[in-house]
C-alpha cells in the first residue's frame, strides 16, 4: 500500500470516528428533547389546574417555568437539526471516499 492510500484510509477512519461521535451527540439531544417534552406536559398540567381553579398567584411562576422549558427544548431541537445536517454531510463524504477506494482497487495496474 502506498502512503497516499494509507493517508486516505486514516482520513476515512477519522471521519468515521467523527461521524460516530456526531451520531452519539444527536441521540443524546433527542433523549433530552423527549425528557423536556415530558417536563413540558407536566408543567402544562399544573398551569391548567391553576387556571381552572383561578389561582392567579400560581399561574405566573408556572407560566415562567413553561417558557423556560419550552425555550430549552427549542434550543435542543435546533442543535439536533444542526447535528442531522452535519451527519448527512459526513456520511456523504465517507461514502464518496469508500466508493473512490473501491474504484481505485478495481483499476488494473499500469504497465511500466
């Protein structure tokens, strides 16, 4: 194997490691979104209960908590969307390297 091919293989290995890391980050962000959705529904329940019972002193802090949880969830959603785009780009680059590597191995060696 030539050093150029070894360099390409190292690059592919590094890209695959980066891809796996980005996928882990994406899965973690999705898990956080699920937890925040559960927390948001719990906060909404308490807010509706306070509203239905006309507990004005409880509604304001509950509304603030709702806004905070909703904002955090939206930030995680934006982060997860960004990670999906990065993962798609990395997958395309890795696939192109693998296809190029296969094409190079299919070529016949040049006669000297």
